């Protein structure tokens, strides 16, 4: 067998749902196995044009932008708080806490932003949750996981969220 793949940076994409720990555990385990870093990202979808039109009727552009910055900052603070709690409850903080190098909150279409960040940060792997839902009684994979796995140039590990 030839050399193992070289993985130095793993992108962990989270939807911040209630069942994200199993997914994050996989990202950390792979990072330890490959002696890699983890970049954690959550993508906030922009509000619709209709909602923007309604908001602009009542609020100035400056107020809207400031509220958006505040919201993104609040999500980032929440992510860091959840990360700290995860380390306290489940990890050898000395060892695992060094694995996560960056935590980002970005706005845009989730699949596009995940793939953009993979290229920008030169990631060699993506780890993300399955985020299934039921359609006519059949469980299907979420659209972001489907799009990312279909369009990615790097391996994608899709982990069930339960």
C-alpha cells in the first residue's frame, strides 16, 4: 500500500443543532489520528429579500448592519462556550483543546460557504452531520450534506447526528 493520505486540516461544519456532539467527536478523533488541526464553521443563511425589504422599511441600513454584526458575534460566542463545555465534559482539555485552531461564523449559502472555506484554508477533509429529515416517512439526507458531498474536491465524512 502506498502512503496514507496527508491530512493536516479538517473542516468541521456544524449546524449548532442539539445532536452535534457525535459529529464533533469524529472530527476530533480524525484530527488526533492524522495529527491535524480542526477549523470549525457555522454558516448563517442570509434573510430573504422579502424580509430585507420589510426590515429596511423600519430600520436604517446602519442599524440593520449593526444588528447583524451583533447576531454573528453572539453565535460565535455561543460556539466558543459550547466548545469549552464539550472540553470540560468529554475531553482531556490539554490534548484536544489544541486541535481546534479556528472557529468561524459566516453568512451565505451553507454548501457554498463550506466549500469556499475548504479551498481558502486548504483543508484536506470535511466532517459534517447528516441532518436528516423525513419526507413521506422516508429519512433523507439534508440538502447541505448532499451538495457538499457531491461538489467537494476533498473527502467528506458525513456522520449521523444521533
